[in-house]
C-alpha cells in the first residue's frame, strides 16, 4: 500500500494535470467555434459552385476540358489530410486507417502518397510507407494560398499525365461529436448528378461561353475542394481535442476522488495505530 506522502504527491500531480486538460479544453472549444463558423460559411459557396459546374457540363462536351477526362487509374495520388498535433483521441488515427484501406484497394497500382499535416507524415514514415510529397505546418497559419498551392501542383501533374487519379482523404466535420473519414475524388472531376435532373433540365444562356467559364471555374473548384478539406480537418481536430480533453478532465476528477478516499483510509489507519500505541503505553504505565 502506498504511503500517505506518496498519495499526497500523486493527488498534487493529478490536480495539476486536471488544470492543464481543463485549460486545453476551453482553448480547443474557442478555436473550434471559429473553425466551425469558417467551414459553415464555405459550404454554401462550394454547393453553388458545384451547381454551376453541373449546368456547364451539360452544355459542352466534358472531354474538351482535361480535368474532366477519365483515364485508367494506373497511377493514383492519395492526398492525406491530417492535423499537425495530437491529444485529440482517434481523430488522426482514423484518417490514416482509412488511407491504409485505400492503399490495400489499389495494391498492384502505382500509388503516390501526398501528406498534408505532420501526424499523417509521421504515421506512414514510421511504417516504412514511401511518401512522395509532404506539406508540413499547414495548420499553423491556415491560408487559402496554401490550399491553392497544393491543388495547383496536383492539377499540373494530372494534366501532364504523371497521375491518372487524385483522391482526397480527410475527416468530414459533421458535428462536435462526429467526424467521419471520407475519400473524395478530386481529379478527374466527376459529373454532378442530382435527383430530379431530368425534370429540372433548363437551357441556360451563358455569357461568356460555357468553355470560357469552365476554364475559369474548374481550377477554382479544385482549389476550393482542397481548401474545404483543410477547413473540415481543422474544425474536426479542435472538436476531437475538446472532447478528448473533457474526458481527460473527468477521468482526472474520478481518479482524484478515488485517491482522496484511499488517502483518508491511510490517514485513518495511521491515527488508529497512534491511538493504540498511546492506549497501550498508558496501560503499561498503569
């Protein structure tokens, strides 16, 4: 059994840890709210851009634009978007496991791994998986320019024929308690099909021409899809960290209660032994 001094030391240590986890929870909650506002503000733009692209695709031959051309997926680029930091439960691990499933599915193909975020890079590097490109410290100062840089590099390689398909793997922010790892095809761009398209077909008149609009909107669409993935992961990370730190704070409180009870038992035992020694001494003198 631990001594009273050892128990007091453990109680003091756990109390300090509880204060740290509680502070991290509050910081993560504040940052998560800002990140959630950013992703909720970006989603309507992404939906409207998808709708415009869908209407433009119906007006021209998609094969005229290189980013719409389907090819046999012999060379695949997997873009893994994870956070730079941990202390967020299974958030990063679930994304990496989803990537591992994709690697198994494309076994026998020429698969390139592109990591965005330090945790994904460390996960696959420690498992001796070849990483072709790494974008580190993206989330230290999250900017659209960084997403555009990543997207433009992938686009140039796709148009140049170096890769046949680009897949984004990230965690989609559904709610504070739910972040779901998803795989989204970035390139080639898939045609958008919605329910009831046949009844809602409208002959739009575009100015300038649909081809000119696509030349402008398609690169913007690719850039924004990468940006949306970064925003989703950023919001999901802070939500997962907030939940993990809340659980850690509660667990520390439960452990403190248990140690306090044990410490009281040890103190009571020591008091009882001292009283017995006093009584025994008194009886011996008498």
